[in-house]
C-alpha cells in the first residue's frame, strides 16, 4: 500500500515524517479532510489570526498529490 505524508503549513512548517499507508486517492482525500477538520477544531480561535492555513499531501517520492487551503476573512 502506498504511503502518503500530510504536511501542515500554519505560519510554521510541520512536516509529516511518518506518513500513512492508504489504498488510493479516495482514502487520501478523506484523510486530508478529516485531518484538516481535527486540526482546525483544535486550533480554536487562533485560526482567525493566520493569513492562511494549508495542508499539502505528498507521496513516497515527495511529489505533491493534493493540497487544501483554508483562509479566514473577518471584514471590519
């Protein structure tokens, strides 16, 4: 089973050095959304002070296979 790495970029770089074995891109997408939700929930109000939050997923060769970007906007 291929291994995928979920790297978090939230003002600092948090590389995933362990990776996760997943059967294919359907599982990769599901895991990316699930992980993003967990991290944003745990961040609470700190999220509003970041210009952008990003998750990058790479395969075993280091090639990016997908990414998620989340940004907040609080006018006025």
